């Protein structure tokens, strides 16, 4: 099944479980889309993501609860299920924060 779609995800983070919406679009050989964590006002967008088989990765700069940060998502789609890891590098913190996420494709 294609990686493209809208997914409802949950991530176990250092600030608690966060729920969000991840939208992935395939444009030629690259991925683009958006990430909206429901507890945040902003929706972050990304371009230039990579797809290898059913595994993907992308990154973007956005806001975290700890301020401006760089986010890197890696994951895998199996049918309608999605799972992976998000690495957040907040500005000013020496070590990255890692969290696992999982979710499912949203059906209309």
C-alpha cells in the first residue's frame, strides 16, 4: 500500500503522550506534507522527504514545547498502520529527545 495519506498518530514524549495528524504526499520521488500536534497551534510542513519501499524519512524546523527545534521523523507504513521514531533537537539542548510514535490511516 502507498505511504500517502492522512494518519492519526500518538507519540510517547518526554512531556507526555502527544496526539497529532501526519499528512504525507508523494510528489515524484520525494515526500512532502505536514505534521500537526493537537496540543500546539502551529502546523509544520516539510518537503524533500525520502521513501524507500515502505519506509520513509523527513525533517523540518518548527516549534516544540521547549522552543524552536529541528525534527526528524523516520517510519514505516504497513497497510493502514504507521509507526516510527521522531528525534527532536531543541535549540540550546545538548542531547536530542527521542520518541516513538504509532497510528493509523484516517478513513473518510
